[in-house]
C-alpha cells in the first residue's frame, strides 16, 4: 500500500538538509578562525615592527680615579649653518640621543669657559656626562626639557636629612630654591644644593637677572664654573678631571658613570 502524500517519509530529505547546514557551519567557522589568525598575525607584525634606532648605549668603564680623562669631543659650533651652534647640536643629538636643547647649553658653557678659563679645558661632553646622571638632561620623573631651557616642572631632589646614604644638610636658603625650610635639596637639571649654587652661580644669558638653577643654560655654565674651580683646575688631565668630578660628588662609582658617559659622547660626536 502506498501511503498518502501527507504521510510519506521525509527523513532522507531532512538528513540531507542537516548535512548541508553542518557543512555551511564548518565553512563559517573556518572563515572566522582564518580571519582571527590573520588579524593576530597582523597585530604581531605591527608589534614586531622596528620602532626606530636603538637607544644610545653607554658602556660602564671601570676607570681608576686619576688614571685618565674622557676622550676628545668634537668642537661645539663647528658647522656651516648661519647658526653653527644649533647645527652642531642637531648633528650631535642624532649621534648621542642627547636632546639638542641640552647640547646647546653644554656647548655654550664649554665655549664661555674657553674664553674665561682656557686652562681649565672642560668639555661639553663632561657636562653632558653629569647631566645624564643627574637628570637625564632635564628629562626626569615626568619633567620634559622645554625650548626656553626650563623643565616642564621643577626638578627637586630628596631632602638631605641624613638618612641612609644621604648627607645631612640643614636648610641654607629659607626654602627659596628647593621649597624646603628644614633641609636642603638638590635642584635643577645639574642638581645643585642651594649653598653651592649661591657660591658658584653664573647667568648664561648675561641679561643681569639672577641665575636660575632650573634653567639648563645657567645650570650647565654654573657646573662648568664649579668644576673648573674658578680656573684652578685642568680637566684635560686625568688627575684634574677626577679631582673636579669627585668634588661634584665624592663617589668613585659616580665618577665612573660620568666618565663613561662623557667618553662615549665624545667618541660618538667625533666619529665621521
């Protein structure tokens, strides 16, 4: 007996439909997985893409104090541009990762001391070596060195309260420079304590205004004046260089760090 049309079996057709649906689902899953894999690969490719040249590396040199001075640096301002110091700073910045604005300050201090204390033979590279350790050339703890020579916010060190590894220096300036009326603090890109700043400060612009330890031009020139000891030292010799830097901070490790930076900067700047 042939069943009426309304009761004929439909299972084979239903099974065919289910198989087709599963195939479509599998194909969709393959497309989704493939798209996800491509996207992840693209993300990884972007993350692995080069971000620019590697940072300037300063190998630490285990130098014996007094043994040697850093290598000879390029002469600041040696260029053909209408503003040779700016041209020189831009060129050296590309080789050393020192901000061009900081380089102009170090180089200006070098040039001033060549006129005022030529026997000192201080180099901009030594000032850069100190600036590197003291404040990353005016860019430390969120501060950013601005074109006017000032950090975007004042650079002020910890209180010198006699804690572990810290000298005790009671306040000497009524908090005028460091905002602390109890203890002195090192201030500015070159980290001067107020009492030392008061003795050695020099204004770089020559505008008659008081020198500002937060201004990198004033700070670099004051550091050069201090290191030269008012013209009594020769930083072109190992003995003179080390005496000056250890006077700045009486630590052999500190001196080796400054030496390493100054020597690396000098060699990079002089390379053709």
